[in-house]
């Protein structure tokens, strides 16, 4: 193959990259087909400042590093070469000769496509030319206010949601997922999908968090254009797409980023800063301009090239603290002697600021499990600038409360009420994610105490409580119909269970709740506004009863009274205060026989609120609280 030194990267490109502000550097580094000096071929460029030589190798040159040696671009650390006669679909790697004479074969960090394992090659890809049809969706997204919008996320691992029966490995392709997953999610009432494991990763039986191809959709489900078409079809159907994004760490696979040019490049050199011992991974060096540039360009790549609507940022807590999961003496304090990772904090602020300014309406969601202040406060006001944050405290406390036998819940009443002390301190999303149904934790249904009937009643109680608790929502696949076994990434969900009324009725109940949340401003438009919330029953721990009022501030919808009985003892004639008189219609009863309940309160379709103060409200009504049940009343229109 003919090679020509082709300075596709200008001096300005190299300058901006060196200072960490080249947000389009992925169109310069990597492999890009095109024409140079009248010849068709591909321009290659890679950052490897500590290499003594870098070559492009592949079948086109018999993997011989002497044939296509790249040219150094000086102090920038970038190497570049135009190779005539090769184009899209060509498999390649970079052969890097280290300063101590070792030869490394590395995948391209900026490759737009990758060869499926075990080859682990990068592929030359041309991503131009896809005809998008989601213009109306993108325009509406720009004006979307997440504070007032219904955001109800169905978390999906594409490799195990459902398996194909006619191939090995049995992964559905993106077009097959579109045919099956999109109508299912829409029918269930979800507003967004959150997809795990979209970026290329080496191990099939994994969650996709060990990323080796940050810019490449995994080849397991089809080429990059197929993922574009999947997102396009989601948007045209009215469904948003969020992807898991992993800027906290990367694996040590030989072809990946670790020790990329024979030295710690993307990671810290000091293992006290550069190693996650728990995960067996490396930590990005957020203080290095080129590394921050790599990550921010990558985030923009998914938003701009694939039109994704949000990034769920994995393991943010591990980024924020230098002593995260480390023993004393095994971490390096910051320049002020503290435990905060100042470089990572600056990076997250920069990331969120760039995304917000360039793409209004795109969400960034932090998986952050500590009380770090201001995660969702704008970066211009000293916060990190995320759109929202997973409420891990709510998740842990709620699952802990429901794990107790109902007879003991009276002693743990604060577990189910404490979340309201801080519910509006951040912009929260309520997650019941994959993390809660793996590694021996059991499925959500299996976590519930009692016999089979009580387990299902408790799960319906949880679903109703989550639906009306302030905060956006996220539920992991299979939980909506009560899969018995905990999730395994190696197998498909147990879809045959939907042939059993005990499971299909749970799916039906979740469908009703999802649509109620989506269609009711009293629930979704005040998720992050505490002024639209009022307790109806807070202190009745002896009977394990609690309840609250949800209502909009602007009169755009009628308020909802939400009551919960966390014991199997029915509570007839339970008096609650209400803000207005007249009829209040019962719109949800989790104990309805349609959902597999006992139908204890089936006679009560509505209640009449009478004048008379109760718990500080001017009207009151006597309602029936079914066993292990939730009842929702809405003021009659």
C-alpha cells in the first residue's frame, strides 16, 4: 500500500488538542477515509507521545510494522499517515514500539467501529450519509424542560433482554431490537430506554462497563449505521434513548488504553491514583488535557453522531473521591490535603457545561451514591452541572423497609419516610436498576417477604410508591413483571412467565402506573418542587400507614391523594385530610383483583370529602386501606 505523510491535523488542531478544548478531535484523530493528492485512501492519526515508532498494520500489509510507519507531529505526541488504497471496512491496529524496544498492538482509541472479539481490531468506518428522520424530535428536545417532563426510563441490557433462537451467539441485531423493544416499551408507558453496554467491550458475558472502544458501538448488535437507525426509529416513535457512559475507569486488556504507548498515558502512573483494585481497572488521568479532550469529544460523539438523548454517567462517586474504596495510606491527598479529586471535579463541570451549551435538552445523569453537594446544581453556580442524580438513598432505604416482615415495619418507619427530608436537595431520579437484582441480591419479587401472594402484594406496593414518590423513574428490565430469578447477563429474560396471570397482572399494573405518571402533571411536573408536596399521614408507625398529597402549583392538573398500608391488616374507615371538598375518585388500587389482589376495597370507587379540619387540611374523608396496598385518589374534575 502506498503511504504519504498527510498533515490532516493543522497546527490549530494540535494546539486545541494539547489544551484540551478540541471538541471535534475525533474527526481528526482515528481513521478517516478520503482523498489526498488525488488518491483514495484513509488518513490515520493517533496520540502516543512516548512511543519511539508507530505503524499502521493489518492484513493489507501482512501486519508488518515496517511498511506503513507513521510520521511524528513533533511535541504534540500525535503520529499521522495517509495510506492509499484502503477504505471503509479495513481492519487495522497500531503497532507501537516503546522506548524500551517492546512492540505493542493497540486498537485505535478513536475508531468509529470495531471487529467483534476475539480479533479486537479497529475498523475503518465512514459514518457520513445516514438519512435521519428525527428532526422534529430533536427540535422538541431542545425546548424540553426536564423539571416538568415525564421521564420514566426502562433500563435494558440489549444482549440479554431477549435472545434470538436461530444464531450463536444469540444476540438480537439492532433492527430486531427495534421491531420488538420499541413497541414493548411504548405499550408499557416508558418514555426513555437506557441501554447498557453500547460501546465496544471485549467480554460477551458482561455488563459492558469494561470499554475498549469508546467511539465504536459494539459489533455484537450490528454496524454503527444500524445503531443510528435504532435511535432514529425510537425517536420517530416518541421514545428517548439514554446510554450508559463510562468515564470513571477502563480495563487492562492488551489491545486497549492501558499503558497505551508503553507508559501510563490515559491513566495515572501512581497506582494509588491510577488503579481500581476492586474492579481490576485503570483510572483516567483527568488532570491531563488530552485525556479530558478524549472523554468530552467521546460524549459529544454519541450525542451528535448517534443522536442519543442522554448519558447516564457510571460510577461518579469513584471519580469524586481520591480515597474511594481505599485503605488509609493507599491514596494521595489533593493539593489542599483533602480527599476530593479536584481534577475529576473540574472535568465533570467542563463536560456538563459543554453539553448544556451545545445541546440543550440532552440529559446527563449521575450515578452518585454519596452526599457530595451540588451534583445537579449548575456548574456556573459551583455545582457539577448534571441534569439529575440517581437517588441511591431512596433505593436502599425503600428496599430495606420492604424486606422486613410487615410485623416489624413499625420499628423502621423512618426508612420509608426519610427520603422526603432531602427529596428536593438535588434533581433526583429513583433507580431500581440492574445493580439491585444481581450477585445474590435476588430479583425484586424474591426480595419481598411472606408467601407468594404477599410477595406480589409487596411488589405492587413498591411499584405504586415509586410511581408517586417525587423524582424521575428508572426500572430494570424484567422487574416490571416480577421475574423470579435474579438477572444474568448470560441468558435471556424469562419471557414465558408472562403466560402466567400472576406475572402478566404485574406487568399490567406497571403499565397503568407508567401511563398515570406520564399523563398526570400532578406527578411529573412537580418532581423537583417540594412546594407541591404535603404529608397526609407521616407518624403512624404503629400501623405502618403513610401517605401524601401530590399536586401542581399552577392548577394545570388535579391533586392526588396517595395512601399506603404496609401491613396485611385492612384499615377500613381510615380518616385522611384533603384540600378540597366533594368527590375524590379512586384511580388506582394495588389490591384490585385485576392485578392479583384480594379486592378488599373494590366497593369503594370514590369518597366524598366533607368539611372539617383533619391534620391541618380543611376537609376530610374516610377511606379503606387494603392489605399491603396502595390507593390513589384524584379530585373529581
